[in-house]
C-alpha cells in the first residue's frame, strides 16, 4: 500500500485525492489544508464545500491541518498549492519527509519574486541528503470534471523515466489517463504561460469581441509560449501536446477557467482589486504575468500578449488600448 500525502485542499488537490482513491492500486491517501476551518469541514462533511462542492469524498480519506501528520510515512507527496505559497509549504514540509520520497508538483505558475518553477523550488528547499525524486503533473484538467469521473488526460513529466513510468501506472484511474514526458521545464512553463493567455482570452469576451479574436489570440499565444519555452530548453512537442495546446485551449475557452473569468470581468471594466475580492480561488495568471515577462526580458524573448496582460493587470492600461496595441504592431511573417 502506497502512502500518498496531498498538500493543498483546494479544488484540484481535493479532486486528485478522489481520483487516486479510484485507482487499481491500494493507496492510503491523506489531504492537508492550510486553512484549519476548511480542513475540519472536509473531514466532518466528507465534502469540500469551499472549493469543490457537491462531490462526495471517501470515508477512508484522511484530512488534517497538521503538515507533520499528513507527511508521516508518506512515500509520495503531491504539491497542489498556488505558486506564491509553494516555497513556504515545501519549507515547512522539509523536516518531515522520508529519504527518497517522491514529490510531484501540480502547481501551474511561477514564484512571483524569483520567476522560478515549482520543481526548482523543491530542489532548493528539500535537502539533497533526502534524495527526493521529483516529477510534475499538468495538462487540461478542470477539477470538478475530473472529480466526477469525466474523461481527463494529463501529463506526468520527470527527468527520471523510471519514476514517470511508475507514477503513470500508480495514478491511472478510470477515465484518468496519464502520458509521460521528460521535458519538465516545458511542461511547467506551459502550465504557467497558458494562464496569462487565458486572461487575454477573457478580456476579448468581456469586450464583446467574437470568435475571430479568440482564435487569433490562442494561436499567437501558443507561438509566444513556444518561443520562451524553447529558448529556455523546452521541447517543441511539449507545447503542441496536452500541457501546452491542450491546456491552453481549455483555459481560454472553458467556462470553469478562473483566469478567463478574471479577463472577462476586466474586459467589462471592473478593476483587478474588485475582481479578486469576489474570488475565493486563486487565478494563477494574475501573479505569473509579471514573472513571465521578467523571465522573457532576461532571455530577450518577445511576448507581446503577456506584456499587454501585465499592463492591464498592474499598470492600469485599459483592455481596449491593450488590444489595439497588439493589433497595431508591425506586420511580420508568421
């Protein structure tokens, strides 16, 4: 029996706890939530009414607010926290990890202050003497649909091919299909970048623009994502796969996308502060836009859509001005 600890009791962390309880393997699953009230509510009601309402959780799922308790004896740790909190959570977990523990990051974003990916943070925070084995999980996966058992396909990436294959087998569940990949950088960057493009897609809808604009945005957004990922060592195939194009299409067009919803409200003229005040869950693209733009600047990569999203979010630029700036850029070869 594999002991799995899930760090993060948001919608995706909770959904993964439910999905892993359906696998053919016998897993002992524990879920940690940083909010004591939410954790106690999940344990009592067997439902995450705050982040994944209407989905019943198995009685055998352990839920706790104590990070040491959830990590005790854990062989696999799934990190499902927002990128802004990843360093703090992994730092708190470091002293409770077993040697050789497997750490799988499902975070889709960059640390705002350092522009680093979650796997980089794990390598920094977890002592090398513990010999952690690291993988990342990403791809088009709205939590509520996956939790309901609707068909979902994701990507599991690791530099350790044997680890990826092992987790692929252990995590597979009915209607939950995993593909392996060795492009950790590409998978993580794609997961972060698509959220920013989704905000732009939402802005288009909020402004009342049609399908032409959204199609152009998704296509040029993918080109922008590929430029940065490939420049940093990512593989082109990753950007055309589930972690890239697949997640981009889902997040830019799906009604359940938080990042798209932020864009819609901004396009309607609401302020970012007002939009975020009405949201309980994190829209990763808001904190990631500036980090991505800085990373692109450090590597002399042009990211015009990301630049305009960052200007809307943090510099007070109007959505219409941002769209005009993109459309009036010098003509160029595709």
